């Protein structure tokens, strides 16, 4: 199976709890912040693909029970009947809840830690957003690899900015790109510093507890 970034994101959300399709769409936009325009036309085929490979499973929860209340009036009885019909007639797709399987958990861990799939900023941002599912060692490894890539990228952009064949506008674009990479490097260095500091604290506390 060829995994897509969306597949990894969905598995990551399901690692935390079960979700139905609407919740997954909301979480992708509001929590991970990576797919502002993600549509159900992308989400449901991804869920079906993951389900075919036994990485997720669909479960349909019991419909909420709506009590039949006698109101003593014809209009009240009609309102109660409409409420029961609405409850039982909710869209089946919207009510289907997806759950990650044990195989899905194992595959997710492998995909999230696989350095070969960190090929752009969007993929990397996803891994940072889901990094709590990785071991401290893997988190540092991924951050260091990204830092190495950014250092190389910064050298390339700076070299391009000093190309005397560029006009003022093209050089301005290259300089702007360099500043963007520099900001990314500062962010990575902060993450690495915090991660290493936390690891030292945990190691010291573990030693003291012995």
C-alpha cells in the first residue's frame, strides 16, 4: 500500500480516540491545521482505503434513544414523532465511527518514524503535530534530519541570492526565501533544545528514583 500524508494524519487522529468522518474533517483543519480545504471527497476514500487494509475498522454506535413523551395534545404528539424519526434517520455515513486497529497502530508508528517520507514542510509539520506518539530518541532523530535539510537549503538559497545575473526583484525573492528558511531553523533549534532538556530532566529524575 502506498501511503499518503492524509492517511497518516487520519491514523494519528484515530490513535487518540474514535472519530466519525465529520470529526476527522474538523480535526484536520482545526487541530492539525494542515488541510484548510479538505473535503469529504478526500476523507471517505482515504478511510475506505485504510479499512480495506485492516488499519481501521468502522463501527456504528447504537442510535440515541428518544423518549416518547405524551403531551396530551395533537401537536405535541406530532413533534415527538418527528423527533424519533429524525433520530433514527440521521445520515448513516455521518453516524459511522472509525476506530484504529492494532495493525493500524503498528503501521502508524512505522510511518511516522520513517525519515524517507519527510520530504517537505507539510509532511514534517504533521509529524511534529503527532510527535507525542514517537519515542524521545525518534523525535530528536527526525528534528536533526530536518535541521540538516534546512541548513543545506539555506546554503542553496543564499548562493542563489548572490547570483549577479539576477535583477533586483528576483534577488528580493531569494532573500525572502532565505529569511523563511532561517525562521524554520530557529523553530527547529528551539524544538531540539526543549526535547533534549526534557530528556535530561527525565533521565535525572529516573536516576534519583532508583
